[in-house]
């Protein structure tokens, strides 16, 4: 197993979310790998933590990536955050991503958690977790 496919998976997920019409309709281009300095948009999507486990077998090297993607908004209530989280989930589940290194076998929703965030709980945050299986060619 190698961690070598991680950057390729992250880049493919990022580009896919930026290009997805459903996500773009809700957040425009506010999909970030790293948050920009200064004032943040009212609602945005950010790529987060990742855990990777070896899934190699006799057929070759492979890994299971558990990736986090967060939706953050200062809009009132959870409706906006849930709409964006749903669009992100719809965009990624079973997405056919082309990676610069390796091959995506599958991408599946794993779990999500929604909570108030920020000072005095004025923001809403939904952390989505996905599982991706990647084979390293």
C-alpha cells in the first residue's frame, strides 16, 4: 500500500465538486481545499481530514480513504447547510472520478453529523464522511 494516491483523490474530489451544477447552484465557487484569508462566504464547502487504511491484496496495492467534507454556513437554521450537504453527497456518491494516480474503485457515503459552530453557535456545520477505495496502478 502507498499513500501516493491520496493527493490524486483529493484533487479529483475538489475538481468534481467545483464542476458539479448542483453544488455550484448553492455555493457558486465557494469550495475550498484551504480557506482563504479574510471574510468567508456565508456558505461554503471545505475539504477536511482524511484517514487511510491499507486494503492491498494479492491483486495489488489498494487503500480505503475516509475523507471528510464540511459544509459551513451562517444562514439561519440548518436548511441551507442540509441542502448543500445533500448536493455534495449527490455529487460524490458513485462518482466516476479520474485520478492522476491510481484508479477509483468506488466512493460511498459513510456518515454525517450536523451541529452549531462558531462563537455563540451562530454558524451551522455539517461534516460529511465518505469512503473511497483506490487501487494504485
